[in-house]
């Protein structure tokens, strides 16, 4: 995937996430912060957690796409290497001689298969 | 043909067979864009001189300069630098061997970026018994370089930079090359690393570095070289010898003392520690309060709903003004618990701590803070031991898609592979069991990801920090016990592993700071070898 596509994809994911979070805001659950007799801080705001989750999602999607790109490039690179090796092999004298032998032997094999008597069926 | 790289070789009474092998390795290069600048430091061995004459006649790219007075390694190398005409200079020891691909690979790497001023490759040590020990090096790690001269050979410098910094200093006996690499890298625009073994460093009985007395002098010079760098860079620190010679400890001064919020997720597990039944979270907090010299600490305990009331009572009984207990009534999710704990805290710096931790060092907090407060430093990890006196964690290692702990299983006091356990250094990640990070960095990357409720949340968090441009650090000077797996099983969720691979495939397959089969020698330098006696 092109980098620009990856960026726009991440943007659309961000948008979708925002819509999803607006549509279905997670139900606030009662936390047990009252358990502490020394509680000195305000209870955690769900909004702050959403901000953290949103940032995580953006980074997560971006790096996932970047990694997929990298893996695709790696696969393409490996494919290029394999293709080059195959082409080099096909240019080699051994390969050409081998192909020639197989080609020359084909009529011989064909004639032999015609001349060979048919095997009797097991039921006979 | 114009040379693109000058290889400088200072020579003094080298054994002819070693010298021939060294020079042949240069002549055998697959790329011919080099020149060889040999400086004979007034050798008295006629055989050495004969070999030099023969090779000088053999190839026009070999230049030999004879010094009339023996000046030592620094002076001889500087003469070589002044002879060099190429834009890059590489240093080759008179008894070492270059891989035949070395020059070609170096030039290809230099061509990739015009800003590369210093470049180094991996190397291997040739032992007197003929065996090889590979030394695979991490990518550019300035903090590690202050702790350990990991660069050694084969190092290539831009000639203009080398002349600008004045070449090698002729004092700092035995550590001139360490000093040179410190001075050059602090001015370099880019430092590159070729992760391939392209140099063979010969260790033999005649080597300078095998003599105990001179080694001690060299290590002391190394300490002074690091001290000098700290002074140049304005790092307010004392430099000491580390736990073993060849490792240096940069003890930075704490410039500010911000509040540190320690976030401890727990479910109030009780277990046997040192044969005594202990509430782990209480033991953890008490060990911190009893041992720590740092005072501005805040505790936020994120306790599951099923935490026994007796444990909560014990927590309430702890005499500390800033201790908050935050209830958690959802399914277990380590990341979510940590995030909630951080949001409920107020400190500028956050310490994520498992409840099964017990601190050992009194200055653990100051040690970690000096690193965490540096610019663009993300997560800071420490040295963890498991019960049974073995190392559990000395930074993360990411290999073949599986995150593991560096140094795991080594006995306490062991230096580990490449001395990784004892070296303060850059790492790709550290464990979330004891992780310090600045609040702004934590918030910037979205805290720990809830996608990883059990495993890999720390791996993901550290990689997110790296992705955002932060460097993660490990220090062996803050030590703690980690009674791991007392609190939860060791099972790894396949879906979490797939998720982490999906996000960080590349990073989990190529760890920039920890490569397999690497072992750095404790020897000070090879540039100081027999020449130093001259």
C-alpha cells in the first residue's frame, strides 16, 4: 500500500473510531475508589481513558499498516530473488541440455506407450 | 583510480606472518577503491621492515612511511591520518584481518547517506587456539558507548571530521581509540552500523591487552575518556568503574526532584516470600518506604474488587500521606488497570510496578530518574532478580517474533552475553513489571493498549515510545526482586501474540540493540597492542 493510502486509511479509521465512540459510549461503571480512606485524587474520568484509547488506536493502526507494507515489500523482494534464481537457472547449460533430452525422449516414450500391450483388467 | 577509503595501519615489530596476513587481506578486497597508509613506528625487527618493503613494491596503492623516532600508537596513527588522501579513513591493526567484502560493503553503506560521518561493523575475535568468537554489535547507542567501548573494529571516520577533532590524543594511554570514537561520534551527523562481521581481531600472547598491569592503566584511561566526554557535553556526572573492569558507570546528578507516582495493580495475593506468608502488595510498598532515599513518592494501588478486605486494611494501615487505593470492578486487564492508575496519579513521572516486586537498592529511584528525565528518553527499566538468585530481566530482546528477557536465568553477578546485564544502555523495550516513564510520554503514546490485557502490553508500549521518537533505557544500578508467576500463570495468549506480531512484525524480528551470538571482549583496545610498548 502506498504511504499516502496508508495515511488516509488511518484517518478514516480515526473517524470511524470517533463515530463509534460517540454512538456507543461505554457505560460508566461504579468504581470502588471510595475503598480508600486516603484518596487524594479525583476519580478517573472515562473521557481521559477514551483519549488514551484513541491515541493508542491511531498509533496501532498506523504501525500495523506500516508493518503490512514492510512484510509485503519483504515478500516481493524474496519473490524477485527466487525469480532471478529461476531465470539464471533456465539460462544455464545444464538446464538447456536437460530440456533437450526431455524433448528428444518424448517421441520415444510416446511410441513405447503405444506399442506396450494393454494390461488385462483385474476382473479378467 | 582515486581511493575512496584510506586504511591506516600503524606497525611496530609485527610478526611477519601476521603482517603478511593483514596486508594480504587488504590486497584481496573485492573492491579496489582503497589506499593503504602504513606507518612504521621505528621498528627494530628487520623481518618486519623487509615485509613492508616487499608489499610497497607490489602495489602502488600501498604507501609506507618510516618514523625515525618511536612515538607510540597515537603518534603513528596520526601520521597515517596525515598521509591519507581519501574522504574516509578506516583503522586497521597490524595483526588483524579484513574480510574481503569489507571495503565494498563499507562504501555501499556510505553511499546510502551523505551525512554518515562514522561507521562501524561487527567483528570476530580470533583466539590463540584458532577459534572465533563473534561480536555482533547493537546499532548506534551513545549511552552504551559511555558505559563500554562496544565499537572497537572496524571503525571508519570521515577524514575531515577526524582532522577537525585533531586525530588521536597521545595521552590516555591504552584508550586512545575509545577517546577518539567518543570525540568523533559526539560531532558526527550520523553514525551507521553494518551488522555483518567484516573484521577479524587477533588476540595472541604477545598482545598488549593480555598484560594485567597495562590493562589496568588502559581501563583507567577509558574512565578518564568518558569523564572528558561528560565534561564536553555538559553532563553533570561522576564516572566510576563499573562492577567489572571495562564497564564504566556514569553517575548523573539529579537536577530536579519531581514527584514519582508508583502505580501498582493488585488483587491482594498472599504468598510465601523468604519462607514467610506475605501480602505481596504490602511487602512491595513497605520495601520501597523502608529502603528508598527518594522521598517524594506517591502510591496508587489499583485493587480488584475481590481483593480481601484484610489486605485493604493492611494497605490503609501503611503510614504514608500519598497512598490512594483505586477500586477496579472489570475483568482483569493489566493495561487498563495501569492506565486508570496513572490517570488517578499526580506525579510528573510514573513508575509502573507489579505488586510482587521488592526493591533492593536504596537509590533505585534516583538512578532511574536520572535517565527518565533526559530529553527524548521513554521507558526506563531496571535489573530484576527472581527468587533463587537468578536474573529475570535485564532489558527486552526481540528475536524471531518472540519477545524475551535479556540475561534471563543467569546467576546474580554474572555479566551475561556482551556484558548486557551489567551495562547501562539503550534497549528496544523493558518489562512493565518495573517501568519508569515521564507522564507526558505516557500520555503521548496512549498509555498501555487495552488490546493486550495479559501479555505484551509492555512490549507494545515500549515500541510505541520508540515509534514516537523516544529511546528506552536499561540500568543495572537499580535492582529489585520480582517474585514472578506467584501472582499469575505463565501462559501466553495466542491472540495477543498474533496482535503484537500484526502491529510490530518488523521490530520483533530485528532488534536493533540486541543481536544474537554477540560477545564483546573485556579487552581495552587493540590499537594499543604491541605498539604501546614502543
